[in-house]
C-alpha cells in the first residue's frame, strides 16, 4: 500500500486553511434533544472586529464612523474612533454601538459607545463635522428627553437598557463624539 492510497481515504484533505482569514465561532444552536451544533464563519481580521449600531428614533439618521458612512454594522480596530450622526425629522434619539462578534449574544459585553452627555450637538451643519479630529468644543451638550414616545417607547427603552441616554432632537441635529475600542 502506498502513501497515495492513504491520502485518498483521510479527512485532512477536506480541512480548510487560510493565510489571511480567521475561523471563529459565530453562533451556536441547541435543540431539546440535546444535540446541538456550532456555526462557524471565516472573518478577515484586517476588517476589524464586528460592531452593531442600534438606534431608536422617530426620524432619519445618517451615521459616520471615522468619516465613513455606516448603515448598521462596522468593523472596528482597537484604538480611538470618531462617531458622527446627522438626525433630521426627529423628536428624540437613543443610540449604542456594541460588539457583535462571536458569543456576543451569550455574554453581555459593555458597549463600545453609547449616546451620553460626552457627546456634542449643534443645530446647523459645519463643514468637516463627520471627520476624525473635528473640534466640537464649542458645541453644546445634549438635552435628556423626558417626553413620552407613545407606541414607540419600547424601542427607546430597549436602547436605554444597553446604556444609551435618550436625547431631545429639535427637528434636526448634528452630533459628534469620540470613543475607544479596547484591544
């Protein structure tokens, strides 16, 4: 029997390897019978760690992280970051940015960023406001909302439970803040 014959019947030929991707546990499933499984995915570490943006508002929001538009999820590397939100047609806003990688549903990791009193808001757009390094020192602190949000109040409550404040939005608002992603 030759080595080639042994190669044909071994499982290692089905093993996948990648020099630039990381195989990680994405999720898991359990069933009442007790036989569960694991869901794996390949991720490019150059894209950063996955984070999910959760927002409650009754208007429109455009979000920028480090000057780039974000639509709900972002890959972030450890270190300082700049977040900017343009809100229009709204009366209130609550927002939080959470790690969303493997196991994030099973353990409660603190948010990478949540809307709080450190944020700075302005009633008019200023060129370059969404870019890192923008100085919002003259902008004001947000006003905490105490309004009843009616049927949509549960959305704000859910985001507040994750660590966000709900702030008042007088129609349109430009908001900037800084945060740090831990290594």
